[in-house]
C-alpha cells in the first residue's frame, strides 16, 4: 500500500473504503439478469429437458446428445435499455436514477458430433452485465455526486454428451472458466462537510463444472436435471484508491492506494430440474432452479494493519422458468416464456447492523420470439422484458441508515443465428 497523506483515523479511512465498494452487493443479488441462448431465449430459459445445440452447453450438457448434426451459433446478442431507481437514494433526499444502453454478446459457440453416441461442444456465454451512470446535484447546489460502475461475467468452456445406443437416457458434463470484471468509481461532495472520491477495480477468474442428464419418458414427455458445482477460485487481482477531506474531523485529509486487494466471484451450488411435453408442432417446458445460502468476501484489503472487507451474505433462492413454442408451417417457430430472478440478498432488520448496502430487488421477466428455420440455418429475433421492485439501504443527511424503495427495469432485443452443417 502506498500512503499519499497520512490519515488521522484508520477507522474513518476503512469506512470510506467500504463506501467505495458498497454498491457491489446490488450485483450479487440475482443469479440471472436476463435469459440467454437461442431457443431458450424465447422460452423464458426453460431448457433443462429440451435443450439441444449451443443452448445445452449452458443449461444442461446432456442435451447435446439430441443435436442432429454439427452446428455453429455465430451470434446470440442482446441490445436494449436498463433503468435503475432508488427512492431517496442521494444523501439530500433526491431519488438516485440511472438509465443505460446495453449491448451484450450473450452466447456463441459450436457443436460437433463425433459418433452416434458422442457429441461435443464449446460455448462462450455472458450471463451478467450491469452498468450504472449517475451524475446529480442537490437542489440548493451545495452537494453533488457521481457514480460509474460496470459488472460483467463471462463463461467459456467445453462440454460433452453421451447417449448409449437404444437407451432413453443421455448424460453430459461441462467445465467453465468464469471471468468477472467489476469496476466502480464514485465521488461525493457536500459543502462544509466532505469531499471524497474512490475507485475499485476487480478481476476474478474461477472454475465450475456442470453435469446433467435427460430422459425420454415416452408419449412426448421428457425430463432433465443438472448439478452445477460452486466456483473454485483460480486467480484474482484488485486495486483500490480512496481520497477525501472532512470538514467535521480536524486534520483528516487522506489519500490511499493499494494493489493488494483480494477478490472472489463465488457462485454457489445450483440444483435444477425440468420437464417438457412435445406435440407434432408445439412444445411446453417448465424448469425449477435452486441455490443454497452462502457467505463470501467479494473483496478484502488491509489499511495500515487494519483489515476491511466487502462481505456478501447470500440467502437460498428458488427460481422458475416456463415456456412454450408453436411452429407454423414447420419452419416458423413462435415462442413465449416467463421467468423469475429472485434476489439472494436481504435488507437487514436493523439497517445499522451492516456496513454496506444490500439491494433486495426481485425480478420477473417475460420473453417472446419469432424465427425461421431450415435445414441449414435458424434465425430468431425477440424481446426480453424484466422488471422488479424491492428495498435498499441508504444514508440520510444525518448519516443514519434506513430503508428506501428501489426498482429496476430491463428491456432487451434478442437476435440469434445458427448454421447447421
């Protein structure tokens, strides 16, 4: 750690460092921010019992065994708009609001059939991307604030599936390197009180595995299940910079910088199961997904011998996906779906009991897509609309914590193209 100006209070400097990172918990509350994939993107993510091709690599690798041949998904992108609002989110009582345009390369990959029984695939997925940009000033022009942050997670890895001859079962497994890039920069000025700035930059690399199975139950029914392991930390890198002056504390003028910030992107165990029913030109599917509770440090560092950390407390979460498909003239699939993205964090009963904010916003989404498919190509366009509201924590103008309402809305256009060989 490099000390620019010696602070007179280690506690104050640690509190400022925590303030820099406090927005991080908002990005750890949900395990999915939107639905990814090609067919799955239109069906609300309901894919465990029916996924094939590149979708199966992410949702249930056993589905690769149902792939009819080699394929490559060149693009499965999302374009759209994200809005975030916290009532009274600024320390002068004004609402904190942010709107951002997002462009997400959500999924791409390829599938290769090696034999009648073995199929392999390689996929790249972006299951999370959040951005915030906020610039505001108090009505009396005595205060201002600025926030910029970006949080993105990318999965990349191979998968393989095996379907024994003359068997109703297929089995699959995948291994993914999970990379997360998180950065935040924020500043706050209050006349006759404080002027503080901070920035944190974290990169994290982990490893997780997925194993799954699918079974043909007969009469158009199928079932699928998968187990996703918790992430194993492989590498991390972090930097933290804070500086500020405080009129209410004599002599406190601090400036700190460290490149020794430990970071972890922990995704807990996931258990998932689903069923699907297919007719001559239609299908429906339902999935259930569960994550247990977990605790971990998103970031931790030491300030002049005193440890500070950004502790994340995750509660157990149960999500569902429901979707349906109808194929017109055997080549025009129309799909619709519904999904939940429940928050794993909770606003504490005693707001003063925690040193950071805990954004607790449950999301609900609907999807719709239309497409055209042939023997050589499949093209789909659609929309993913998600919204939710809940609670957050915030400091009032007296420095006390309290509950405030918070809501978020996302509207995304989906585009996917797959070529078959």
